[in-house]
C-alpha cells in the first residue's frame, strides 16, 4: 500500500503543495495522439475511512490499484455487498491563484469493501464523473456523511492550513462548517 502520511513527512512538505502526483503534458504540445485526455497533474486520491477516523493518500487509486481495491472484485450493485466497510475515495484537485495554491476541486465517491468475501461495491461511472468534476473545480461532497466530511476537512486543513484558507468558502463550509 502506498500510504503517505503527508502530515508528518517533512520531505513532502518542502515541495510546492505535496499533492501533485504526475507531471508533464501527455500530449507534449503536439495535439496528436492523446489530445483531449484529462490531465491528472494536480489530482490526488484521498481515502476517508470513517470507521477508523482517518484519511490517507493512496496514489494507486488513479488506476484502481489502491490497497483498498487490491484483491477485491467490484460489483455494480450495492446490495450484493451488504457487510461492506465504507470508504470514500475523494478526488482532490489543487490549483493556484496569485496568493498561492489551494484546494480547487473536491469530489467524494462511495466505495464499500468486504474483505472476507473479497467483494466490493463501486460505481465506475460515478468515480469518473466525480474525478472530472474535481478537475473542473467543483465541490461535490453532499453525498458524504458528516463524520467523513469532518475527517476530510481536518485532514486537508492540517496538511496545509494556508491552502485551506485560500480555498473557496464553500469547501470550508461544507467540510467543517467554517466561513
């Protein structure tokens, strides 16, 4: 598992925002093959585990290969995984304004996993659509429970309080009730 504790890793904090996971233009400016592909340069997958009251980054989620997803067969019907443990995969997009970087887009997707039967539930179309909304700077967390939103808000705020303060008031309000 790629579990990055961004809160206690001084080496990562010294980088610009610590959230950039890929770099480079996939089209390399030529406009041919790959043109129109979404850039994931500033998107980071953050998992929220409300049962254990923690949030963590797992870069494998970009390709559906996170530790949470490994060795699990995902089904499109939630009722087929009645005892699944709830996770939220949250796509966090970083952008920059003249004051500095900020959390521009945040969109949470529900996922349940039952390790005992090696089955899980997730909606791939939902994951793709929410990632797209995050990249476009939307805040989509209304489906998340209050506990999970609080965990996510505390995680983002403690990772970089300046980025948190520069973020849109809508994000701070929806996650922690701050203005």
